[in-house]
């Protein structure tokens, strides 16, 4: 899906170690609270309302440059004005338009935008093995990387459980680096509704089993799997997802793109699932890709204009409205109308617990009392 423009798999870190050494911690926030955060600060006292709770999108493909981030800040203002919501933070898991070298400027961008953007290292081409060595993971974590995103699911035959990857996963366990929205397999529907990505269920389930092998070998690995692990295209698949979450306590999922397939699930089944596993579900959208809300993304491609896409997600989770669903809005789905405490967990509490420095950033922005 994303292309790596590096000359080789390790050239970037080989040639930039000196520059990296002088950068300091990526996650450092600017001194004091954000100008423009006073309204959030005034409304920061719990209990939260839908208008005051901070929302964190943990699955974005956001360029690490000022123009792109200014567009997301404009989007944040639009969402406040039009929807009366506090979009507090985004976690970027990489972008097809940007090489990892862009991460060298993130300390300055983190300070400029007062911690509203967290950036992950990433690897979208893993056929020849994961990009980073265990030692390199430590270097990036020391400099504030929010996690490591990798994408085994696009190519058939990729073996994420290959023994060569074991040292990387072991080091992630050891240092507590989050597997941030790794994308395992691709959607594969039941008989009669296969998808354009996977029309071979044997390969789909092979990749699912390979990922489970990784989780079984590395029980301390903290994971937020992208797209509900793509186990959301039938009620039977959702039962498998229940099994996965029940079996692997450090496994979590994000909701990115999945509303396009929720029409294939029983509404009450999905609602019960979200409530039962509220501690394991995180809000994610795929913003920055063309798969956020595909029909609306064609109408509103610029980040600053994507309030309608977020409105669709919020309505899916918060209301019982009948809403368009499907890749081409060819179906409808009744919103889940989730309870307030479940929404808080999905929108920010789970991310605050899992990702480094997020709680500190929310406190600095005025959403929480600083309990440090």
C-alpha cells in the first residue's frame, strides 16, 4: 500500500545516526499550556460530556511537516465549531508520501503543536524482514517514537511469524514499545461477498494464524491492531475476534475504516462486543488515506475539510441513526449509541493508558488534572 523510497532497508539509520543523537526526545512538549487551550482547560473537570472529552485518533497517515499539520489544526477548529467536539490528538503511523527521514524534524513539530501529534516509526514493506533492528528500536524509543507500525497484510505469502522477526518482537516486549496499528491481512468476506483485497479465505486465515503465532510467542507485546484485525466482516469473524481478545490480554484494536463493513454484522452483536471489550477498542479512522470514509474522502480530500468524515464516525458510535455504510455507501447501518463510559474508553482513556506520554500531553493541554 505504502511505498518505501529509501535506497535500502537500513540506509536511513546508518546515514543519520549522528543527526539523531542531537535531537533529544521527540515527545517533549513546549513549556506551559497551549494558547487556545484555555477553553478546553475550563471544561477539563470530570465528569466529561461529549463536548468536553478529548478525542484521540490513533490511526492517521499524517505528513510530518508544518503545512500538513496546519491543515489538521484547521480541521480541529472546524470540528469544534461544527460538531462541538474536542479533537485533542492524532497518532500518525506513517504516510506513503514521506520517507522516514522526515522524522528528524519531529521534536520541533511536537513543540510547535503542543503535543497534539504523536509520530510512530513504520515499515510498509516487510517481505525482506522488518526494517529496524532491536538496537534501532531502542534508539527511536529513546527519542520519543510513539510506537512501531508495520504492514504484513498487503502481500500474499508474507510470513510475519518468520523466526527472523523474533528478536525485534522480543525487544519490543522488553522495552515496552507499542505495536501501533499493525495491519494484519485484509478484508475477506464470507462466501458470496469476498472482497477485492482477499478472495482466498485460506490465505486470509493463514495470515491470521501467523499473527496469532507472534502473539503467542510474545505475550508481553502490547498491540493495537489496525482495522479490528479485519475480523469484522461477519458475525462469525467477530466471534474469532472475541476469542483473540479473550486469549491475548495485551491485544487491542482500532476502528479505522471498519464502519464500511459494519453493515455485514448484526447491530446488536457489534454493540454488545463494543461494550464487553470497551477496554480494548481504540478510536482510529485512517485519516490521511483514501479509506477514512471512501465516498466522503472523494468529496473532501483535504485534511482541513474532513469534518463530515469525522461526523459520520461519531454518529456511528454515539447515536442510533441510520447511516450510510459500505465502500460506496451502498448499504446502511444503524449507529451503536454506545454508553458514555464506553465512549470515553474508546475515544481517549485506552490510548492514554497504552501510548507513551499521552496522559502527560492531555494534562498539559488542559483536558486532565496533572497527577504526575
